[in-house]
């Protein structure tokens, strides 16, 4: 099984292609991709749908899990992020996926059998089984944790 962990922001997205199991996760590919600045918003969203479709096809993705936004839910940056997240649903739907998961940190912690608090992901989860996890950016860590939680 191959899981695509996603973390969208208002100007980019970070993804982690995960395989293996919860006990033996493997990061196949991880990257952050910036939305082209010279694109109109409709063109940028179309571009993102194509990018996600390419990732699904290239890595034979079975599931997609997005790290859900947990901050202030209003304003232009929030709306931009929600639009990017919506394109992930569109791309998955175009590839026949019936379920795309969106999780906050407390839900991810529960999926790992931890107490349902975000800080347990840092204090109670053994991330040393993923080489280089500690050196990853926060966005990369969130994409990895989201994908890993569905293995």
C-alpha cells in the first residue's frame, strides 16, 4: 500500500509518499513544491490537480491523508489554503478514490495509540525509525506523520 501524506499552505504543498506499515514505515519520496507565482488562481489550482494526479499515478497511491489546518480559520491565507486542499480532493476523486482523509495532530496521535493531544507526537512517538526525521522541516514532518498514520 502506498499513502500520500499532504500538508498544504497558502502558497505551496509538501508531500510524503509512504509505504510499509506503522511499525516499519518507509518514506519513498518527500518534497515541497511552490505554486507558480505567475499563474492566475484558476490556472494554479488546475496545475495542482495535475501535480497530485501525477503523484498518484507515479507512486500508485492508494490513500491520501492531509494534515488539517489548526490555526485561525478566516482571511485570505486561510481561503487560499482551503482552495489548495480542495484540489487534492478533486485530484483524488478523478482517480477513483472514495475517501481522502483530513486529520489534525490530536487525531494523528490517537491513530498511533497515543493520548489525543498534539504534543504526544513529539514526546510519545518513536520517530527514530524514520531516518532523518529530526532534520526535516515542520511541513515535511507533518506530511510524513499524516501519511504514516494511515499505513
